[in-house]
C-alpha cells in the first residue's frame, strides 16, 4: 500500500473514532477537520514538555522542548529568542501564518539570523509560510539536518544557491511566491521527494530539476512557463505531476515512460505541431498511464480524421481510477463547421470513452450535434459540465444518473431543450424513474439563448404530476447571461439559493412550473413590480437570493413576497436599482442584506415604516453606492443589527465598521 493511501486510511479510522471534528473557521463554505478540544488537551498532556504552543512572549520554552509552534505577531519573537535558543535539541519550529498587511508583519530576524538559527543543529522541520519574509537567509541553508522547509505565501523572489547544502531535505514548498526561476543547482538535492512551486511566477523550469531521481511530487500549477524540460521523463519515481495552467503549450515526448504517475492534472496537445517538431507528445502517450487518479484535463483536442485514431489510442476507458476528466477541443470562435466536420467531432468524442467509474465530466468547445452513446454507461457521474458546445440542440435523457449532484450548462447557444423526450412521455414511460434526478443539488444555466425548457413539449397542470416527480434535493439554481426564451422548469420545492446573473434579456422574466399554473417568477419590470405577488411553492423555501447585473431592475420585485423564509438578499451591479421600498417590509426573517455597485441607489426618501418588520436583520452592507447620501431612517427598528459595513459611499462620508 502506498504511503499516501495508508495515511488516508489512518485518518479515516481516527475520524470514525471521533478523534476529529468539523470546523468552518477558516472558510464558512468549506469544512475542515480539527482535533477535538478534549482530545487536544489529552495530546498536550501526553506530549508533556516535548511539544509546546507559544502564543505570548511571556511564556517560557523549556530547554528540553523539541517541537514548538509560535503563534503571535509583531516583535515579540525578539523577546522570546533568548528562551528559544536554550532548546538546542529543537527538531521542529512552526510559525503560524498571519496573512497580514506589511505593517502587521512580524520581524523574523531573531529566529533566522545566523547567530540564532545555527544553534538548532538538529532542526528537521522549519515552517515559515505566510510569515512576511522577502529574502531567504543563507543561515537557513546551513541547517544540514533539515528535512522539511516551507517558505510558501511569501514575497521571496529567489532561492539562494546555498540551498544545495541541505542534503537531507525531503520537502521544499515555495508556492504562492514571486519566484521566477529555481536555482541551477537544485538537482543536487538527491533526497528531495516533494517540490511545490505552484502559483508563483516561474517563467522557465531549469533542466536541473530532471536530476531529482527520488522526486515523487512535482507541483507546478499556475505558473507562466510554456514548456517542460524534455528530460522530465528521467523522473522515474514521479507519482504526482500537477502542471495545470493556461500557459503550458504542450507535453514533451516520452511522458509515457512515467508509468508510476498517479496524478497528471493537465495534458495539452500542441495547437500547431510545426512549432515543436518531434518534441510534442500525442494522445497515444497516455495509453500506458493506467494508474492515473484524480482529475485529468486534455486540451487542444483536434477534430480531423487523424484525431479519431488518436482519441482511441489514448485508451481512456482503461483508466479506472480517474475521478474526473475534462476534454477541451481546439476552438476558433465564429468559424462555422460543415456536417462532415460535425461527424468527425462526434467520432473523436466516441474514441475518448472513459471508464464507468468516472464521477465528473466536462466538455468544452465540442462541435458535435449529439453526445456519444457511452454517456449512458457513466451511471456513477456526480457532475456534468458542458461549456461552449455550440451545436448541441438537446442532451441525452439524464434520468439514469441517480448520483448526479451538479449540472452546469454554459454557452450552449443552439440548445432548445435539455431532454429530447416530451414531458408527458417521460412521466408515462414505464422505464422512467418517478423521481427526476433525485440527487441533483446544483443547477447552472448560463448563456443559453434558445433554451425554452427541460422537455421538448411542456405540459402544465397535468393532473398526474406530483411533487415526487421533481428535483427533490435541488438547493442551488444559478441562471445567468442570455436565457431569454426560458419559460419553464421542473418543480423545485426545496430550492434554497437562487442566483440571477446579468439577466438583462429576461424581460419579462416569467417561467412556468409543471405543477403550478402561476408563473415561477413574476416579471422583473423596469417599473414597480405587479401588484399580484407570486406565492408559488416552487420558490417558497428559498433562503438566499442574489441578483447580479440586471439592467432593468429599479426596486425589489413584488414576487419576493412569495419567499417567506428568505434570510439573505444581495443586489449587485444593477445600474437602475433605486430603493428597497416597499417590498423590504415583507422580508420578516431577513438576516443579511448587501447592496453594492448600484449607481443610482439612494435611500434618502425611504419610508422608515418599511423597516419595522426587519427584527431579524443582523448584517447590513452598503458598498460602492455613489448616490447614497444618508442611511435609511428606519434602521433604528433593526434592533438585532450587529454588523454595519459602509464602503466607498462617498456622499455618505466616512463611516467605520460598527459591530
């Protein structure tokens, strides 16, 4: 068993035994796992004086301490350095990241100057990530027993050549830095196994890297270099090659020799083979790489007759460990293709059939009219994303994808309906499930100017339609760009987040549901909304609503009255949006309100009575509102308000945050 897989198994075992707990502290939208507080106290007790976490310069470090984490800012390190130096047997020094502005950065000179750092002759781990350093001192490179060095998230531009002195180094991390070139001698680090230089400023990659025979992980994503060294095939121990980025033009020949690869994030084909004769890898080099895992993107796919044979040679179907695959064709905008070319597109896609284990599929700039027949075999799919597939008129039936959680349709300019069958045929078909996409949670519809609805023919108010035949788990719906012909959608009783982006072509914005005769959403008119509000249960559970870039919106639409559970409302970049009245008074459960980048928004004439019902409002933000000259007079009634942010509202004067 590989070490990484073994480590994952140990982690899952500890997670099942409640050793860890979920935390949303770093990112409210993404859970992390941290050690439970009581378990943390137990670990500290067992570690004794060998491990220490220091959060104040008044704390003392015992000379027998071997592993220390320093968690504070400013020049307190200077006062602590005398105590730290006494622990000559130190093995680990971790500085907690600060991600702060320059005036808050701490001075690390007491730690990394030569007279101090050289006392730690046995130091194996040094973590200086996000610590504000701009220069790597030569004294750091004198720690000959150092195995782990983290310099990430700093503004360092070079790594000194003296780093070659660190002959015991196993891991070097300089991601999110300003490094433009690695030292020529980096190949002398014979034991280096992990090199991370992602999201830096690398313009070229030294051929010296190819001398790192023991390298297991090479992460170069997000850099500016256009090609990899031709001798990269010498890295026979390499398992993880992460090179995702828009600047890389091709892969070098011979990449098929890296048969130990588990990760190959990006495989760009040369757009013009004449530019790199004999140096550009073709799809057939993917054939022996059947241990690939995670995600693979293949870009610049061609659609000529030769491309059909190349697609089959890639042997994608045998890569059973791949979780996600992106297929992007070489697309030149505004160039039409004839029927023969359409067929070649479809044949090339047919040859790229993935293994049925695949969970995520993305197609970009595909010029076929229809999908490949193998789509129906991917029953484990959890995500389908189609971008700029401009010839698609409809998709294959999606009802067999019971695990599908996310569907994104972007720039399908010819798409008229999503399912080729009619609505009534679907619900009368004995082979159809009674529940449409039972696991679907997120649906994106963007720039679909000809999309009319889900089915070819829609039947509204059919007596046999029940809520069980709708999206039972759909919670997020995003509609953006030009979707002006969209008039119907399946019933979505549990929708919680509705996002409307740049829907200027929707006038009127009116959709029908299959269960309710009334519109899903009333028109977003350039004047005040209609008096009759929609109470359609299709949206009644929505908790979060975001409206972006609607050029006709002048006030809150009356259909908001049909959203009794709305808790968060955001209106952004609506150039004609003026005020919140009177509909704001109906949002009695609203907890968060954000208005930003609305040029004419002004609340000077706002009726204070409309704010009396906002007893639950806790967060209010006004951002970049040039016409806003006064706060709403009714804000006094928002008695639960805890946070008030006013940013770049010049007529209002200078306000600081109130909390």
